[in-house]
C-alpha cells in the first residue's frame, strides 16, 4: 500500500539554508508530520521539527506546506497529488532557529503584557460565581486557541510589514478577547489594545480566520468587537464634550 | 572538554521541572510564598500533556448531584485503584479538589455551566455521580491556558525548551540540576535547595501510545538516579479507547467523554459486550439491561444505574482486549465505539467537538453517522516517585514530585478525571512545601557538573547506531512483553532485551550540531526510557497477581494479601533493586467509607 512520496524540506539556520529533497514511503492515512518523522528517523536524525500531541490540540507543528500555513499533524499526504512534491518550510513571520523550527518567543512576550484577568467580587457567599452557558460561550470560542501562531504567520502586518514592535497580531488579540469578553472580568484593556497592541493596524482582511485550524472566527468575533470597544473608549468623551457644548 | 566555569548558572529557591498542570500549579504556589521560582519545560510553554486532556477534572462540587461529597469521591477513587492507593493521598485529593477547581474559576477558567449558572459536571468511568468539571472535550486546554496566564503574571522565570539531564545531591539533599537548551545545545546549571518534579509519565516506552515525544519518564529516571525510591511501576494504564485506523494515528486518544455522553461499545456481532464483564466489586452499581442503561443516558439518573461502558478503565481495556483476541474485533483490530445511534448530531458536535474534528480530519469518519474503531492505548502510569502524602517530598530531601510522576494517589488504576484534579491538589502542596527549603543550596562539586556535561555530549564523539532505531526497538519490546497482558516468560525476556538495549544506547552516535538536534535529544532520553522500562518490567515480574492496570496471565486473580503491598524500586550502584514493603493499613473510619453502599 505504501507509495514513494517526494518532500522538499527547508534545511538551515538563521544564517540561511536550502530546500532539500527526500523520498519517503507513505502509508494509508499518513499526515505530513508522519513523513517528516520518517525522514528524521531514517535519513536525517538532526532534522529540527516541533511536535507534541499529533492530534491538532497543542499547536506545536506549525509550518508552511506548499506555501500555506498549516499544522503538519492535520495535513494528510493524500490531500496532494501522488506525483506532487510537497514542500515544507518554516513559518515566515518568525525568525528561523533551525530547519522547520522558528523562534516564537515574541508571542510569549506580547502575551505577558496583556493586562491580567480581574474578576468581579464573587456572587455567592461561598466565594463562587454564577455564569450562564450563553455568557461563557462567547469567550470559550477564543479559548479554543491552541497557540499555533499560524494566524500571526499569515497576517500581512507581521509577515510582510514586520510590525512586530507595534502590532500584537491576531493570536494575541484573541487572547485579549478571552478576558475582554469574560463575564466576570473588570479590567480595561482598551488603552493597551490601542497603543501597545496597535489594533488599528488590522485592516480586516480576514486571512487569520481562514488559516485558523480551530475555526475561530478571529476577525469577526474577536478583532472587530475589540476595535469597536477601543473606538468607543476614545471617541465617546469627545461626543460627550460635543453634547455638552451644543446642549 | 566542557568546563563548569563556562556554564551559565542561576540560583533559585525552587526549580520546577515540567510545565503541565502540576508544574504550573506548583510554580504559582511557590511564587505566591515569595520564593524565587524557575519553571523549566522540555517544550514551549502551554504544550505539555495537560493540553491534551479532554474529559474533565473530577471534584465533588455537588453542582449536579448535591448528594456527592469527598467521601463518595474517596470511595470511588479507592475502589477504582483496587484498594492499593495511598489512602491519605486519596483522601486529601477528594477533600481539596473542589477548592482547586473553584480557584481556577477565580483565575479566569470558563467551565461549561449548569442551568443555574454553576460549574457543570459530567459522568465518567468509575465515578458514582456526575463529577467532572469540563469544557466540551478540551478541558486540559482550558486549564493550561488559565494556569499559564496566572503563572506569567506571578513573576516566575520560565525556561522553555530546556531539558534537565541530571539532579545533583550534596550533603544528602538536593543541590541543583543541569539542563541544556534545545535551541543552541548550551548547558545551564540551576543551583537550588528544592526541585519539584512535574514531568508527567512514561508512555513513550510503548509503540501504541497516546503520549508525545516528551513522555520518556525523565522525572522518574532523574529521581531514581538521585537515589529516590519509585513505587507501583507495574501499574500502567492502557486507556480503553485509542484510535486504531489509519495506522499513522494509532494510539491517539478518544476521550472517555464519548462514553460519558452515551457512547456504547460493540463487537463485530453488534453486541454490547460490556454487560458480560462486570467485576464482583461493582455488581449492583451498574445497569444490567440495555434499556436501563439507555434510560440513564437519556437523563433519568435517579432511577437507573450507569451503563457498564463506564466501568473503570482497567476493566474496559481488558474486556476490549479479550473481545479482539476471541475474534470479535473490528476490521482493523479494535472494537466499535458508537455514539451516532445514541445521540443527535448537534449534541455530539456540541459536547465532543474535538472528537468530531479529529475523526473527520484524520480518519475520514463522521462520528455523528458512523461508529468509531477503537482499541487500548498506553496512556498513564500510576507508578512514580514515592512521596510523603502531606508534602510531596520524596525519599531524597529537597526533591518533590507532583502529578503523574508522583506515585501512590491512584493505586492500581486511575479513574478518568482524577488526573487533572490530582495535578492541582498536589501541585499546590508541592509548591507550598518546597519553599520551606529556602536558603543557600549546598555547593555542587565542579567535577560532577563537568562529568554530567561530558556524558550528555558523548553521542557526538561516536560513529554509532541511530538513536531512533534503539528507541523503536525498546518500544517494540515493551509493547510485546510488558503490555496490557503479561506473564513471567515475557517479562524475563523484556529484562534481557532491555539489558542489551542498555548497551546499544551507550553506543549510539549522532551527526550535526548541538543546535536544535532532535537526534541528540533522543539519544539523551534513551537513558530515561531504559530506566522506566526496566523498573516497569521488574515490578511487574515481582507482583504475582493481577490488579488494576497490572494483569498477569499466569496469575490472573487478585490476591488480598498483596493489595496493600508496594513494590519499591531503588538504585544500588548500577543495579536496580526491588523489594516489597507493606503500606500503612487503611484507618477504620476510612475503611467504613469504602465499604458504604456495598
């Protein structure tokens, strides 16, 4: 049943590298990560690749497969024609460490600076809260994020314009949205989102939503409502002043 | 030649190894006591095994069944563990789990809700009442994200993609640890009077496993090397439901939540075979007819008893193994798990979204229409570092263990849902107690550090065998000889094969640089894999009975006199020694709780 498949993998470091071709026997149901592992085990033991769960739950094995940001563990070899060479390269929006592994530490730094969750006082004397399913479902959508950073990779503000120092990117906006839309949260992140987070850089091209392996509606459900909040915070006082002046 | 003086080094009050639920919870607690804390993890933060936990965290909150209490949870845990558990740990766990879950909510967790706005709880194998706080079927992801965010705002230093290779003991207590960074292969020395192991399990020692590359038993081996005792290593949990087809996904977990939400197990004849596998201990607690089980699933839970599919994991895994062995398996060597005929597509997609996605993407099976093919997969080790129930300190002063790497809590078999709560309860306790060691750590002799670095680098010096080949050979041995059903001949064979593999492991060679070189990492991990494999095989050979996750075809019965006996493993020079040790008897008041309802 096994057929020979050709893969081209990026081999190299920060200093540069090249695409190297490998052949691997592909069995039924094989995913790209399996092929990469087979190459690692038999032909190139020092081939660098991240992975953990192999079931689309941890977001470790992000890469670009034929130029498209994807999880290697959820991309089946049979999605490509048998004679097609499958090219796997590291995410472009982050610096390469080695081969398919990139330095994603920037995301962790950005996350650290998002103002922390601040719950309201407990609702019940035993220190617990009451929340209803319809209330939690909205932020629960954002908690599905597995931190694969594929949305960061595809976002042109980061990928093409390299505004990492001015824009937190869709993944971190989703992260902020969890707390902003959390029924118990009382912190105000609007100033952070506007200035340090650079939410204005997003011009709603929705590329992030398209690549999300968890099908989070990043743009419509997270970013646009956050943009609205930021706008309200910044322009409401002016409107208030205007009303005052005009009576 | 590596020099200790060339090392980067750090001083901490507490070093936590592993950043899953237990490690994060421990680090948060130690930091809350104003300790200077390092959290060291083999992968990126947030990728640990906890993230894959699906079903939920067990805690007697009583939100769905007000009659639930710590007593019932304790009883279920002890009976599920076949009375082998460290009773004090099981008691602490049952008593403290509700507070730990509520605490997560205070830190931002968004559990699914009951109609009156409280944390909802789902039924699970071996639990008398619906007890698992959950978020669909991605509870672990929720937990780890909440702990991660709490952790990064707690002033903890996180060292990511950093693997510990050696613990140092000086003057009879922990003095530090040596690690290398995956990114550049450089070494780092942590000087500390307290180390908390939170490294998880050993599942990568088997071929068919739900565990990732990280689960090579590092914490077990580090503790063993440092002179600590391991217990219960014969008790390995084979989860009844792993994917079996296609081959590339074999072993990937299918949550017990499928059965909790009404999924049934069927053999090739279409029979719901679990009715035939009721152990005496649980007779009377489970439905005896399909009609009764179906009524329970439909929500009438006061008058009807649970379906037998919700028996404990050891029982279900063995039943499935038997059905397959007797020729009633599915086309690809499993059995069928069917929820499509029991629940509506909308319900399934809502309650089990990641299972729906996983089968659709990886197996091209729509679980709202067709049955899944499943079979047992290596999932969890009940055994681990022997710890004090109150403090989590091991037999080496200053060395603590929490979560899967700790032994005793789950006895011979862990109940589903008891792991996530275990991580929180004992992670917190370990973090709290480890700070008591605060103060200057004992000096580590340079020669020991240099020796450890040299050993780690040795594979670069050799033109030897590929480390992946040795790892694969080890997995094949453990799968064949120390799997779900064992016997004397197989285990003895495993030990002699492991002795040969130990020699091969010392001769592996690698190519390439020290920068992010997985071949090198695999070569280093082989030591841990061999230690835990040998410990499992030796303990399994010593226990001449069948109990929970340890089944001997040559000793098929449980022997009451062995129920409270521990198999203890310890290093003596280069030799692994095994001895039996009686556990303290279960106090009469707790024994009365266990016997209630029987």
